[in-house]
C-alpha cells in the first residue's frame, strides 16, 4: 500500500488513521516492516538526494495512476462545472507538487502546464472518453 503525503506530519497522520481503520476491521499493521520513502525538496533528507525522478517518469506516473483513477471515477460523476473544477484542481495540485511548488508561491496554472509541457487538462481527456463511449 502506498500514499502520497506532504511531510512527516502528514505521514504520521496517515499511518495513525490507517492503523485505526485496520483495527476496526480486525487487522494489524506490522510497524517493524513498514517502510517510508520520502521524495521532495528537503535537502536534509537523504532519500531526496538519492532518488532523482525525471519529468518523463513523473508524466508516466500521472498517466498510469492519477489519470486512470480520475477518468474511471468520472464515469459515475455528474457532468457539471463543480466536478470539472475539482478534477482540474486535483491535476494541478499533482503537477504543482511534482514541480516542487507551493500554493503560497502563487504560480499560475498556465505556467505550471508550460513547465511540464502539457497543453490539455484532464477534463479534456474525460470529455473525449465520454464522446467515444457514446458513439
């Protein structure tokens, strides 16, 4: 199992919540076997210095995991502006994190898309798949 978090505090929160939920189901997490891999922009963290993920690999992760989950989930969502905006926000949050940017830096979505060389939003992919399905 894996999950993406912002920092160690987020990680501890997620592990605690998983542990609580697993206990409700009668399962237990073996904390001795639990591994944590951190990828980010913290220079003090050794994992960050050892692992270099190229933009090509980040795009592959996006298309295989994020895009497939969102487009699959979109089959059951109503087509409206609110859900389109949520999908765009999720996508831009993903690219913003992978570029190492914070929302406090106020970098526009257009600029982020230019940095990652993307010309379309995930909503364009969703709409295209819906058109193909309906024909």
